[in-house]
C-alpha cells in the first residue's frame, strides 16, 4: 500500500516566549508567586511539557522551523505539525533546490504539498503558534504532572489523565 512517509525531523525553535508563562503555571499548580526555589526547574519543565504535547498530537504550539526527509508516494503530502506558515524550500537528495514552479502548496493552517511521486525529498517549512487557551491548559496540566512526578523515572511521558483528552486532538497525517 502506498503512503507518504517522513523521517529525520529536525526542529529549530524560535526565540519567542513559551505560550504558557511561569506565573500562569505557578498559579495553576498553586505555588505562591513569592516562592522562587523551583522557578528555573519549572521553566525547563514548561518547555518540555509543550514539546511533549506537540509531538504527541503533531501540532505546533510554538513557532519553529521544521526540516524533514519525505517519501511522497501519493500526489498530496500533508505537512505535520500545523499551523503551517511558509514552505521555505524543497530539495532533492543532492541538495539541489526544486523550483517552486514544480510543486504546489495548498491550504491555510494545515498545508499540503502537491509533488511527486518521488522517493526522497527534503522539505523545510515554518510553523506558527497554534496555542489556544485549550492547548495552554493542556501544557499546564502536563507541566504539573511532570513537576509532581519529577523524581519518577517513568514520568517522561504524557500524563495518563491528559492522554485521554489529547487522543481526541491527535491528528492523523498518513
């Protein structure tokens, strides 16, 4: 069965602020604002929690550039991790740029590339932040779970209670 595949994802994050602030997380998990002992740790956990939610649901909640290797077997290749900004380029395996006249970018938010079929092509594109209030709550829930379970070696996964909510949000790309 033919399908579109992608591998070798590289995420280069922007310097934009995280969609959830340290103060929001501290209020969410009921840590008084004047207690700063774990602020550095919480700041790191916020970023990790956001990245875990993004990868679990294949969405972008923070602006970034994504590079990937794709095998386009079907006429249309849907780019993962929407919302998608600009497609900045396609190159072949030799690194030669594929002229924009030879492919089409369709859609807004969720975007597809019409090109191929081809065995391998490198795609680079920019994502936007899709962090609505609902997604911010998910990030805070994951942050709280990681913080509360920080001494547990098995904690580096999506919080079990949160996983149920995120399953409904998970996007299927293939």
